[in-house]
């Protein structure tokens, strides 16, 4: 939902406001190279800092940004359009309430990710980032400090259960907020459902997408062969065939992946098949739909 919303906002802004001056996206609108390149081809500017933008309209990406960046943009006279995912905005609200209650927040996530930078920017002196379990356990005991725990929206659901247990064992008084995106959780659940019945899982997504890389890692752990691909062009025919042991292939995608890229991957798999194949679609809570497809 947040990805589709951000793309729609950027698309409509580029369509209707380009005559008003330059339109620039701050960071990648979503972490998918096909989407980012599509906006570049339409003449929409790309920037990694407000200092790179002199005039016009600035679109904030789905991953959000710190209030200080918005203030800097507006002080330069830039018009700001906010495409932050509502689930990231939800973390901002949770952190604001937690800090209002006197909590110091430990945020478990990638310190170099756009989302984390935006979160920390809301209260730099009240938020500590832990990138992994080792960093979490290395933090002070803080016996007299009220603490809260949040997590990057793209985190591994099972991993967060472990993080929660570690945090509660170190700080029994810590208050835990599960801020994982539901789209991320649904995809991870679907991978777990799919993995036992396939020989390989192809995850369609970009190397810049944290949730896509995590899905590929989960797929590899559960299925034995999980491969992150950008598009159908990355599929290698030698992956399949009688001597490879790959008869059933699962296809999933990161939350930032456009549907047409997934459709292209499925079509390419049909082309490569040496006999008619079944396409079984697992979709949310619906029963699997079986679609007959004939190979060329």
C-alpha cells in the first residue's frame, strides 16, 4: 500500500506539476531500480540531499525523512510533497508517544537505511540504533532508564521475536512496539508456505531493497535455493532442466516491486519450460488458483 501510494503521488506530481518548475525526488521514491529509472526517463530529478536542489518541488520518498530535512527544504523556498509510507509515519507517532512517556527508544534496524535516518531524525538524542543482536546486547544496562523498542518496517518477523526476547532479558522493563510492515510479514508468511513445495524460489526485487534481500535470504534458508533477481532478464536457462533437480519454482517479490516485473518473470518461466506447466497462485487468504499454461 505504501509503495503504490508513493509511486502514485510521484507519478501524479510529475504529470501535473512539471510545468510549475523542476520536480525532484529526494532519495529513491521506492527501492526498485525499474521504478527509479522510469522516473529518470520522464525527466524527474533525483537528489540525495536538499543542498543539491535549488528550486522547484521536492518529493519525499516512501521511506520518510527527518523533520530537519523538510525544514531545510522549505527554508530554501522548495515546495515539499510528502510520499512517506503511512506505516513509517506510524513509527514516528509511536516514537513521539513513547518519548512523551519518558522512554528512550532503541530502534533495531540498518543505520544506513533511509527509513532509519528519518526515524532517528525525529529525536536524535532520544533514539539509539542497534544494527544487530551483538550491538543490542552491547548497550548499557540502563537500570534506571525507561526504554522502548521499535524495529525497521522490513525486519524479519521471526528475527524480531528473537530480538524482543533478548531485549526483555537484558531490560525486563522495556516496552516493545512491533513496527514491522504488514506487507513484509505477509510476504514472509507466503514464502514459508511456498518453500516446502518448491525446489527454487525467485524473489523479484532490487539489491537496494532491504525487504527483497531478506525474502531471498529466507527463501534460501527454507528452500535451499533462493535467488534475488531484478527482472526476467536475470533468469538463466541452465538453472532448470532434468539434471538440475528443479521441477517446481516459486516466485515472490519485494514490497517495492511493480507487478509487471513479476508477470514478466512468470511468462519467462513458461517460455523456458519443456512441457505444459501449472501456475498456482497463492494470494493472501484465498485458496490457491490453478491456471494451466502451455510451454512454447
